C-alpha cells in the first residue's frame, strides 16, 4: 500500500506536467502556424 502510494506520488507530477505541457504547446503551435 505505502509503496504504491509513493509510486503514485512520483508518477502524478509527471502525468500532470505532460498534460500541462501538451495544453500549452498545442495553442502555441496553432498560433505559430498562421504566422
């Protein structure tokens, strides 16, 4: 239980970071393409 909880804490920031990175990168690409 504890080991799984710690592993989730380590993976959670990575997943959140990936989601935020995708959400931030997609609009930037969409804005750069027309220019």
